């Protein structure tokens, strides 16, 4: 995810894509906004234009009859300008926020569809920053840029026309100076873009760091590492400060440069224009109307100069956002594959090898789970047990060999049909931030309340759910009520029961449960496994004893297979592991096996 090293795409490419994919459909609204911007621009110029009659007719000629008319004209100009400005601001805000919402949705969808492997390389914080901060930055850029391009340019056109109308020599003097500003301003713009993209990469890192820190808060406290983490945070926050500061420093140079040039222009104009008025070549009103227009042109011109900065910042953000939108999942449906039709639901791994990047996790593993039977996987931590389970629903694709269901390679059927036939209870249970009922219904969205409660009863979860403040409507997860490890597991078992799939993958939690919870979870699991083809990573004795066949894994290979009695008698790894654990260890092959 950390793409701080990505090369910059040309501006044209990014802008073109933004226009095509995200902005084009809002062109009607934007045209309406431009009409209002035109009104703002015209009234701004009208205001400068009115200065001439105010001075020449009211103040110098003291013409009382014109006083009322001009006052009304001034009021009208301001009223129209105010309303038009309001309308264009609201329309542009709506369009830009809509664009942001669309893009967020696109990024989120693209991330959801990304391969599981992608999430191992990216921290949650980085992904959230990608969805939220970068998109906001894009919005600022798009809104500011579009507004500047339409409103400020139109205002400039009107004001400049007025200036040429009042005194074209003065106008030429004024405009000789402005092109000079272009060169430093555009050089600074490029620098700003480069620095902004570094700053945002850093921000993603800090966000990622923080979200990981808070997730591990229990461990930080337990090991007394608060100071250590504070120091780590300081280094990162300081680095972020420096990058943002450098961006800001480059940006800060723009205004003063513009202001100095403006000062020179105005001084020149006063010398020349003042001389003209004294010599009677032009009226004081025309001169002040000109000066007013020039001063009014200053703000839009400044905005216009900053336009490039906004644009560059936005481009840097847009590129990161597009990188996320463009993530292509590799685990997808092959062309022209049909749905999986499960007849027996036998599961076979045929000489399967698999690596996570560089780490070899499985090496020539062959396992057969006959239809309706239960096979247990046991072995030391890191042996590759969870990896075997991951390959069956294609969370990852095998490197070598094949995974088959009823003889069909899982890569030769659609992902949706494959996963619809599999229920999973995994090592770490994720509860979503929703009601308990909804968490169970995740297994089958159209389940009725009665079906949900039946599943919960089978999973030995109904009683504790009814004890909760709002029963099945109690919100659990991040911001809801906390549930214990054993309760969590039973909720996830209920979810799997509700799914009612012919193939069941169980990865037993390694965390110890008290014996009452353990008994209830175990009973729920046995009911769940009944009549289904089950592959279970077993840590509990009762699960192992219930299995039709046990495969002992070590270092990515299946080293022994057989029933509990056969393996115990054989004196291999299974027997060795059991004797090691001597009955004191509640997890993995307790010696109480004989009891
Ligand atoms: N996402 C991953 N990225 C890289 N390596 C991984 C990943 N997941 C697992 N591994 C590695 O693959 C090997 C097998 O891991 P696996 O999770 O299958 O072990 P396991 O038998 O389930 O262990 P445990 O009993 O501790 O759950 C280990 O060496 C592990 O470090
Ligand atoms: Mg595991």
C-alpha cells in the first residue's frame, strides 16, 4: 500500500480520467453554476464601473438628480451579486461533495473486492486514509479549481474589459507586470505537488501506526510500553510535521510574490494616471473606476495563481485514490465457468503447495475428506493448518496441485457458488457492529427471526442472548456490548448453522475457554458438523476424538494420518506431541485422551 515511491502520472492523464469518470455526469449542474458565476463576475465589474458616475456626477458635478438613481443601482448590484454568489457556492458544494461520495464508494468497493493477500500488506489505517483523507483533498482541489477556473476567470474578463474601456494605456501597463508572475508561480506549483504527495504518504503511515497501536493497547499496557510507543509516535509525528511544513512553506511564497508585483503595478499606474488626471486628459471618476477594477481583480488573480497549488495537491491525492480504485483482484472467476453443483460434498487436496510471498506454508499436501465425514488437522503452530482451510474457499489460490470438491477443481467454478456451499468458523471471530440477530443472519441474509433463534439454540447461544439487555436486538461489536470469547464463538457457530452449507471449515480457537464454555461450544460444534463434510483444525480433545480421520501436519506437510488409536499406537509425532503436553495443556492433544 505504501506507494510513496510511485512515479507521477502526467497531469493530463489524471485530469482526463477525473473528468471522464467522475465529473462529466455533473456537467448540467456545473453549467448552471457557471451562469451564476457569470452574474457574480458581471456585478463585480458593474460595481467598479459605477465608481465613475459616483465620483464625476455626484461628487464633482454635485448633480443631485443622479444621487438616488446611482444609490439604487449600487444596492441592486450588491443584491444580485449576493444571491448569485450564494447559488453558485451551493451548487458547486453539492456537486463536489457528490463527487467525493461517489469516489469514496468506488474506493471502498474496490478494496472490498481486493485479494485477501492485499490486506496483509496494508494496515487498516492506511486504507482508511486512502478512502477518507485523500478523497477530501481531491474535493478541495476539484471545487477550488473549478470555481477558480469559472468564477475567477469570468470576473477577470469583465474587470479587464472595464479597465481597457476606462484607459487602455493604463491597462497595458498593469498587464505587462502580471505575466512575469507566471514563471515563479508555476515553478512553486510543481514543488508543492511533489511535497504534498510525500506529506500524504506520511499521513497514511501515521494513521496506520495509530490504528495498530490502539488495537494493541492491551499489550502495550501489559508490557508497560507506553513510553516506547510514545517515542515511536513522536518520531513519526515529527516527520509528518516536517513534510507538511515544507509543503506549506513552498505554498507561502506565492502570495508575497504576487503582492510585490501588484505593488509595482499600482505605483506605476498612480504616477501615470495621476499625471493624466492633472493634465485633464481623463476624469477622476474614470481613473478611480480603473483603480477599483484593478483592486477587485487582485483577489481573483491571486486565487487563480493558487489554482495551480490546489490542482497539484489534488492531483497527488487523485493518483493515490486511483491506485486504490485500480486494484485488480487476482482471485476471480475464470471465463465461462459455471456454478458448483455439490452432489456428495467430498473435499480433496491433491499434492498442494502454497507460499505466502516468500514463506512456504504448504509443500505437497494431500488430504481427502470423504462426503459427510470429519477430518481433523492437528500439529504445531505454524504447521500450515489454517492455510489448508484458506485454500478451500479460494481465499488464496494453490501454487501447485489442486483443491477439488466432488472431483471438480475449485478454480473451475464460480467463486460465489463455491463460497455459498461452505460455512466457516474461524480462529478469530469477527463480530460486526450490528445487533446479535443481524450478526447471526450474516450467514443467510433472508433468514427469519425464528430461523435465527433456532440456529442460536443449536449453537447454545440462545440463553445468553436472551439475558442481554435487548435480546437479539442488542448491538455488539466495536461500539456495542462486549461479548466473551466463548460467546463470540457460539455466535459464529450459529451463523454457520444458519448458512446450512454442505461443507464446513472449522478453525478452533486456540484461546482457552473455561470448561463450561468449552463444553457448550463443543456440543454446538458437534451438532454443526453432523451430516456435513467437515475439515477441522482441532485443538480440543473431544473434537479430535470425534474425527473420522486425523492428519498430523508439521512444517507444511502431512506427516501422519489415521485414527486417534492408530496414531497413538504408532509412536510418531502425534504420540510425541501428546506425551509432551502431559495432560496439563488444555489445548492440543491433552493426555486426558484416555479418560
Ligand atoms: N498472511 C500470511 N503472510 C505470510 N505468511 C503467513 C501468512 N499466514 C501464515 N503465514 C505463514 O505460513 C505458515 C503456516 O501458517 P498457518 O497459519 O497455516 O499455521 P497454523 O498451522 O494454522 O498455525 P496455528 O496453530 O498457530 O494457527 C507459517 O509459517 C506462517 O508464518
Ligand atoms: Mg491457524
